[in-house]
């Protein structure tokens, strides 16, 4: 996509009554429906093995065709009301393509083994649920009322979101497998059994405490070690925060963070149920603390990381630089002298002018490997 087209799509005006909201719905739902249809037709290639056993074909069929119907109707409305009929037509075409593909085999067949796959179902379901939760939340309680739903940079963040969900097997290959090999002969089975026998709620709390300590120091290293900072600067390049901004992470940082998180989990041998509960919770929490919301949470903000706490971490104001590293427990920043929580909200975000991160996923991926020196924020 050219720079002109990218900037045009990132500046879409969603003022009600002009067909722009219906255009956005038509294209978005039509695209998701088309991707979902591929998951139905080729589950062995596009669905996540851990999810297959939970799918209800009848329920998914209803959701798919409801989405197709809404996308098609929204496209018709957009063609009638929007100044540029191409958006509505595109949504209608996507909906028709999804209907044609979806009219075939909709029952998800059993898939044996763990062959190579792309977690397209993980991407579609997660994006749909998060959009339904966070877009209304950010419209009702915005920190920055002037910030648009499709703000500058959302296309780049959507690409990161797509990769982090569809490429889940690739990321796991570079994190879980090396940890399992490393710990194979270095764990005490009796200790792990004792840990796994504890109540699940206690294991959940222990995972939060242990993993957040590891994450704190990994995060701090990415700020204070110059060559690591270039990887993390990609995440800080967002100048407007919302729920999509949490996805902007360099592949190297994703692998490092996952490794730091999974290592203590496998070392202690926590029960799978506690681990899954933690992963669901912390994934939602990571998105929430980036959201464009004005919640302050008096009292709680000193115990649990809130959007206010993490927005200060992203602030480019001088006093906020290299502060608030904890992912969930601000007590670590308090203990290690990096806590910053003034009685006001952060006003601006991004890196300092001395760190120039390019636009676009490809150029941002290659940015840390360049020989020129990039100062810390």
C-alpha cells in the first residue's frame, strides 16, 4: 500500500449520517467473514489445535452468516450514503465471497496431530471480541476525545496484531521448545508436583508475582541497554495510544518477553489451568492499559498497573522517561526506584526526536539491525 493510500485510510472520518460508519462496518465484517470462511474450509491449515475441540459448528455457522448479512446491508447503505461508493461495494463483494466459500463444508472435521498451521481463527475471534469491547469503551470514556477510531498508524498496528496471532506457532517454536529442552534435566519433579497441587487461585497469584518480576527486568533491559532499545523503540513509536497500540512489538522483543514469561512457568510447574487463566487475563490486561480511556482507579492504581500507570511509561515527557516498567505490579517499580505517577494524566507519547523510528512494519523490523546508533528515549 502506498504512503498516500495508507494516510487516506488512516484519516477516515466516521461522522454518523454520512455513510462512513456503514462503509467501515462493511469492509471490516466482510474481511473477517472471508477469513473465517477459510478457517471452515481448511481447518487443518488455518485453525489453532487447542481451540478445535471447543468449536460448536452450529453456533459458528450462525455467527458467520450474521456477519455476512450485516456486512452486505452495511455495504448497501454505504453505497447510498457515502461520497465514495467503492467502500460499500468492496464490503459487499467481500461478503459475497465469504458467502460463496461459507456455503460449502461448514462442519469442522477432526484434525489429527499438530501439523503446521496459521492461527487465523485466533486472529478473527480475538479481533472481533476486542473490537466489540474496546471501541465502545474508548468512545464512551475517552482520555483524548479528539482521537479517531482509525487514528494514524492503525494499519501498521493491525498488521502487527495479525502477525502476533496468525504466527502463534512460529513464536511458540522460538520460546516454548527451547525452554522445554533447557529445563528437561534441570527441574525437580517433586517440587513441581507440590506447586501444581496448590489451589488454582493461589497458583494464579504466584504466576503474576513471579512472571512480573522477570518481565520487569527484561523490560528495563530493553530500555537501558542501547542495542536492545532499538527493538523496543518500535513499540514506543506510537504517538497515539489505544487498544491496538499494544500490538506494535518487534519480533525479537516478542520472543524475549515470551521466553522471560514462560521460563518461570515451566520451571515451577504450574498447573495448565492456572497458566491458561493467567494468559487470558494478562493478554486482556495488556490491551486495556494501552487503551484510550480516562480511568484513574484511585488507590488501586498503586497496586495494579492501570492505563494511567502505563500511559506514563509511553510518555515522551522528560520526567517520565525510563519509568513504570512493571507489566502488572507497580510495587516492583516502587522497590527499584522507577515509579512515576504524578497527579495528572500523560499529555504526549512516543520517542524523543533523537530516536527516529520509520513507518511501516518492514522498515520497523529492519530498523534495529541498522548500524547507525539510536539513542534511548
